């Protein structure tokens, strides 16, 4: 694992930190010495992640938040700042979808919920964090999009792919708006990743089929994405802005 000494002491808030990519990313930043805030609606999951961070000799605070609710988000970000003394890095990792579906069989309520979870959340959390990031000497926003936001490569959810494509454009807009304040905004676009959520949605045959399409012949592990986000938060990436980093093993070459 790469070491970024400059991340020691920086305050990093991770949404969707109770499981999957968010949980692994939170642990990765804690190992670098960052002060980590876990933001999620899953109290039990956050407790487990915080305990695993403590085992490594670090500490994380857990703040319950509904990332689709404006007031809940505002309270959560205020809690991060008051509890940890500021905010340097925001990672918008919350997202997902409930089932594989088509446009025809998706109810409007399911569409609205998925868009809110994956896109509205990035808007709300980023907006609430911006005044505090402007006070940082190394402000970063890192959004988690998806290969599904780049191209329709596998069966997914029409609302999910639409939201993740929009996250990429919102990231560019944030980069343009916040650049004069010295804040960078970038995204990563993961491929299907071996997380508990994916295991629940995909059969073993599905996983093998998707992996066979990847030049590296494997699906991503959450750590692959965590390492990409560590880099984007580091001083080494201080001039990278408005970029979406495709972490997909070569499955999709832009």
C-alpha cells in the first residue's frame, strides 16, 4: 500500500461508510493517519467499521445521516466539523440500487429513490461541505460514480446508470466552481466490485461472466478503489481536477 504522510491529521468524511467500498476506504484513510468520520444510515455497520479501525490503533467517529435529506446532511456535516475541527476531504460513496431492472418494469417511486440516493446525495453533501472545505489548505471532493455511468456494459438499473452518469458531470461542475478556492473535485468509476451488495445481486455465474470480460480477468476488490481515492486526496494529485478515474481493469477504455 502506498504511503501518503501528508494525509496524517487531515479530516476525511466518507458517506456510505458502513459497508463495501466506503468501509474499506474509511479504513484505508485511517491507516494513513487521517481523522475519519463515518457517515451512514446503518448504525450497526458503522460500529463494526469503527471497531475495525480501532483495532489498527486509529479512531473514527460515526455520524448517522440520511444522505437524501437536506437537514440530516447539514447536521451530519456540522457534526464532522465540530467533532473533528474541520473538513479536508469529502468522499461521496453512498449509493447503489435495489435490483436489476428495465425501464419498463421500474416504478416512478423506485426511479426517484435511486436518483436521490446516488445523485441528490452528492449534491446535498457537497453543498453542505463546501464552506468548510474552503477553509482547508488541501480541500478535496471525491465522488464515486460507476462504469455504468460511462457505458451500458452489463445489466443494471436505468435509474442507477442515469444517476452515475450525472455524478460525473456534477463532478466537473464542482471542479469548475471550486477550483478558484483551491479545492479539487474528481471522481472514480468502479467496475462491478466484490462487495456484499454485489454478492446479493449477482449469481456466481454472473460474477464469472463479468470477470471474463475484464482484461485482468478478475473483478475489482474494494481496496482497488480505496487506493485510487487515497491518491486523489494526496498532494501528488493536487493539479488533477475534474477528472473521472476509470478503475475497471481495462473493461472499458475511454
